[in-house]
C-alpha cells in the first residue's frame, strides 16, 4: 500500500473495525427492536423442523376447523392441519425466498451498480435499462414476469430480483459516483493503481453502508411481494406452504375460520415490521443521508 | 410551461418504446410453447394451432416485433383469449373503475399522510408523535390485501356495515360508491400513507428549523399562518414528488385488492388473466398501466414545477 | 467620583431595557444558562452594539427580546421592558403584534432567511397587510417604496422575483426592507453583514446607518466584528460567556477599555475589519457554559487575574461616564 493510500483515508480503518458502529447500533432503539422482532421470527422459522408439533401437511379430519385453543394455539384448517406447524414452515419458505432475493440483489446490484457508477461508458445504457424496468410498478412487473414463467419458488425469486436489482444498482451507483471523486481515490489513481484495485480496495468498501440499508428494505419488500405473488397463485405449490399461500387458502373460509387468515398475516406484518425497524436503525447509524427508496 | 410540458412529452417516447419492448419480451419468457401453455391441458392440436396463429407465434421474431409495434401505434394490444374481446377495449372499459378507486385512495393517502405527519412534527417527541410513528411503521409493514381481508372480517362479516364486493359509479350513485369503494381504497392507501406520513413528518421537522420560518415568526405572523402557509408550502414539494411513487404502488396494488373485493376494474381483469394464462391481456394490461403511470408522472412533474419556483425558472 | 447608575433613565425612560435576564437551555437532560443575569438599556434612536465571540449569548439575548427562543430555551428570570411594558409578561397575541410592527429583526443568513417558494414582494406585503389596515394594492406600493429605499434597482420589477434570483447582498436588503416595512421603533440586527462580501458589508452598513436616521429608530446590532462596532454603534456592550463584561460609549471603549477581555479583543483587532472570531492574542478558549468557572468567567484566560477573581462574580462597576466594567481590577487598569 502506498503512502498516499494511508494518508488519505484516516476514517477507513475505523469504519472497518466493527466496534463503534456496533455499539452505536445497539444503542439505537429502532435497530434493537427490529433485531428482536426479526430475530425471533427467523429463529422460529429456522427451527421449524424441530419445534413444529406435527408435519405441516398432516391431515386429521376429525380436528377440522378447530378454533385457536391450548391444544392448537393457531387453530386448524379445513383439513385439520395444525396451523402452528404450517405457519412455522411457511415462514421458513417465505424467509428463504426473501434471502435468495437479497443475495441476488447483493451480487447483481453491486456488479451492475459499480459498473454503471465507475465506468462512465456503461452508465448510460445500464441506467436506461434500469429506467425502463423501473417504469413499471414494482409488484406489477413481478406479477407479469411470474405469470410468464409459471408458478414456482424459483419464479418468485427471479421475478422479485428482476424488479429490485435495478433499484439496488441505482443506490450503489450513486454512492460509487460520490466515492469515486474522493481525494483518496484520486490519490490512489495518481499512484498508478488499476481500475480493479481502485474499485475493490478503495471504492466498494466505502459503499457498503448504503448497500446494507438498501438490502434490509429489499428483504422487507420481498417478503411482502412474495405474499402477493403466492396469493395470486404464482408462487410455490400449496403442498409447501408459504405465508402468502396460507392467506390465500384461509380466504375461502374467512367467514367461519378467520384465524386461518389472521395468523399468517400477523406473521408477515411482524417480520416486515422487524426488517423495516432494522433498516431504519441501520440507516440512522450508518448512513444518515439516505432516504427511503421503494 | 407549455414548452416544458411538450419537451417532457417528447422525452417520454424512448422510455415508452423500451417499456413496450419489455412487455413484448414477456411472452418470450414463457417456458416451452406459449400456445400450449395458454391452451391448457384439454386443448386440441387445432385449437393450439389457432392460438399460435392468432398471436403470430408461427412467424419469425423480427416480423412479430414489427407487427407488435405496428399494431401498438394504432392502439391495438391484441385480442384477449379469455374474453374474445380486443385487449384495448377491455382495458378502456374498466379503466374508469380503477382510476376512480385510485383517486379516492390517493385523496385518502394525502389527507391522512399529511395530517398525521404535520401533527407528529408539531408535537415532536411527545406521545402523539410516537403513536403516529408506530402507525406509519405498521402501515408500511402490513400486506395490503391482508388488511383488506381483515376489514371484510370486521366490517362485513361481524358488523355487517359494508358489502364485501361490488362497485357503483361515483357520479351516478355516490353513496353506493362510498359503500363499495371505501374498504378497497383504505386497503390500497395504507402502505403509502405510512410512507407519506414519515416523509411529511421529517420534512416538516426540517422545515420548521429553517431560517425562513424564524423570519416569518419575526414578522409577527400567527403560528397557524407560519405553519399552514410558510412551512406547508415547502413541505408540499417532496409530497408532490412522492405522488408518482404513490400512484405506482396504488395501481400495482389494485390487482390483488380488486380481486379480493371483486371490483370490476383493470386489477381484477389482470388477476383473472393471470389465473387463466391470458398472455395478450397480461401483456397489454402491464403496458397500459405503465403508460398511464408515465403520463400521470408527467402531470406530477408539471405540478411540481408549479409549486417550486426554483425548478420553474431553471428550466 | 462616579455618577449614579440611574442618571440616564431619570431623564427619559429607555426604549428597551433588559434587566437581569437569564436564559436557560435544556440539552440532554441538563439545564444550562446561555445568558446569565444580563442587563443593558437602549435609548430611542440609539445604536447599541453587542460584541462577543460565538456562544457568548448575544444572539440568544436578541431572540429572547423577540420572544423567539428555540423550544428548548426559556427565560428563567429577568425583565425585558420595551416602551415601559415587560415583554415577558405580555400575552402571546400582544407579543406577536409587536413583532414586525414595533420591533423588527434581521438575521445573519440572507441566503436562507427568505422563504424560497414565495416572491419577495409577497413576503413584504404579507407583513404590511398583517399589521396594518391596508389593502393589498397599497401594501404593494409600500413594498415597492421600501425596496427602492434599501437600494434595490428597478424595485417594481423585482417585486415578483423569487429569493433564489437574487444575490446574498440583495437578499439582505430585502430582509431589511421587510423588517422596516412597518416603521419599527427598534431593529435587532443579528450579524447583518457577516455572511456577505467585504465590499457589500460596507455598503450595507452605510445603508443601515442612513435608514435608522431616516426612520428615527433604535438599533441593536450584534456582531463579532469590532469594525462594525466602530463604524455603526453609539454604545457598546461586550458579552463574554453569557455575561456583560463591559459597557461603554464607543469612544471610551476603544480608547480606555477597562476589562482585560475587551483589551484582548481590541489588541487582536489591528485592522477594523478583522474578526473577533479569530482571537490570537488571548490564550485559551471561552469556557463551556455547562460548567462555568466560579467567579469571573474570564479568569482562566486573564493575564491580570488575582486570587479574588475566582471567588465571586465581579459586579459591573462604573469606571467613567456611562462606562462600566465587570472586573474587580477595572479601577486600577483604567487609571
């Protein structure tokens, strides 16, 4: 590392060591509340195979339409399936889909955003494509893509990624363009560092804060949109329930067994609320300038 | 102003072309033979062949693209397989329903979002402020279609106040419109109201700390005038820029909310088209909604220029 | 022989009389006094300069007079008499009626002090219409007249301009026109020229000087610039860490400063346009008002302090005609 690198970036080391940022996060009420909510949901979903009282698809016709009680805290559905198991397993699938979307956003959002932000010649074409994709309302485009691809879990992941990657790429592009002009980047360039080295060593590490914030919101949107797609019959097959599918199934019995709809909806709201709080806290602590971007 | 409007209209054309290209490409995403998928498992080979010919799938790609655009310029979006009706006609027939509900929902969003956001900012750091923040967070966290179902449970099933479905024209039967459209409009409004509340609150807090507010007070103006004229005029600017986003969420939300409440609008039309794999209708509907949104956004931009003198003069 | 302190007020009551004013702020659960038992008088038609470093409480004092303290600040004690009435006991409605009509104020930042979404004419007319029974047309005429008087060329045409179409100097002129639109008796000018170019500063001071004669109003000008004081003020109050350190007519203050802080200020101002913000000759920094030193607040930085300085707050003692200093050694120093 050259002298210019060291002299020009006093803040970098401090930002890379987790200490102070983590301490500030833990003092942020929104972050802690979000962590508790989302953490609880995530752990329960993760442990579904071990803590579910029954197989989510085990039918017991004599227990049909049981209201929530001590034996069946969330009641049972039209086939006597235990809703506790179904909600836990449903959460597993919903969170899994959300996580896939987040990972694809992290990879493609960073690659495309960094390319557009760093290489001026790529900026125009990439951003025009993003503009065209973003001219459609997010959920609507996802529905269109999923309708074309046909219902499956992979469809949902692909549709939601196509919709949200341009948005993530935009966030990253904006921060790359800011960091690109910083003195220490200019210094590194003057010291003869190549594009790859500048991008990976100097620029991207300084764009992580807005990316993390954006990804936490993408996670939240993905959970909500997954529910919409599944509800419309564009998601997973009913045998592998996600929360959206549970709501769609419950809808038919909403007059006589409202709990079938209430419980998965509360699960979605809790998860998304947790993620939103998490995102708010991260934004307040890591990147106070960033605005909400849906 | 007129020149600016015209300029923006011309700038829209390339984006419109790109958007229609995406809509065209959508059918190419269908795995396997779209005609087979659309026909369903009971279709005879002759029927599938008919679908294929109807959609022009038997012709080379560039010919398909050319005829797609040629038809598009005449406002022809193809023929719905399900309804046997031209897609454009079906969409235009139902557009007023969706737009009325969207308008109702937009009004609810703006009134609720601004009122709560302003009150929270004026009562900064009090219990009122915190309650508003919780309300706003819940708003952006609750799935809108689930909220719609919960309202059906409460207001239709338990209380029997409102019908679960239907629609009445607001001009012919305003009461009927309010009875049928209120639950869908509220369900649609929830998410953006939460977003708007948060933005109005933080903008208002920011504006109230500005020097020009202190100047307004130093002039001896009553607090009501300081807030409702001097502060609000500045808060309106980000609110107007948000209207485009709000409309976008409203229109995409309408698919699922209209399906739930059986509202005969574009949303339920598309919802049915998705269930039945009616690709021309899906494609045309998406394109129609995207184009409508771009036009509405243009209107919003012009509004924005009217509200912010800095933009008006600079351009 | 020193004259009794009450001599001047006996002849004619001052226009503004601030007495024993204490302003406290709450920040992170603690209360601290930004202004600590401050007092001064302003006679009708007089220009009082208040000079001090940032954080000395000079702006807070002006905001307290206007009744515009920020939400976490409050007047803990004292009186602010304007034309004989205590502004602090005035109902909010009456106080509002005085603001902009009897007392005008201009601020440091002309770039941000005007509302960006309204025309300047609109903002001036608003003040006039609000305070006087005047139709919009007549108010507009008055606004044109005011803009012309503050030296804005082709005033009628510029009335419909937005703030962003004007330079900083022009905007400050608009602020002045707005503050003077209802012919106030008192103008509070908080760093009116600080944000402007040096050449424009001088023009603006000349303008203020002309206008205050024309309108016969008193001015309290708040600044950290001794040049502004020398050029513009009749009398000076030197603020230090929330207290008045010295008060005197301009000439005796520049000729015979009695407080060591004032002497330091003047010594670090070789040229009249230099800023007191950049004090090089006084070592140390102003004490944190959250934990002020006991006794004289300047003692930690004072070159002539004695043990007694750190015991009690030094009272303001007369050292000449209308000249008072809060220093127990003021008598020796002046001699």
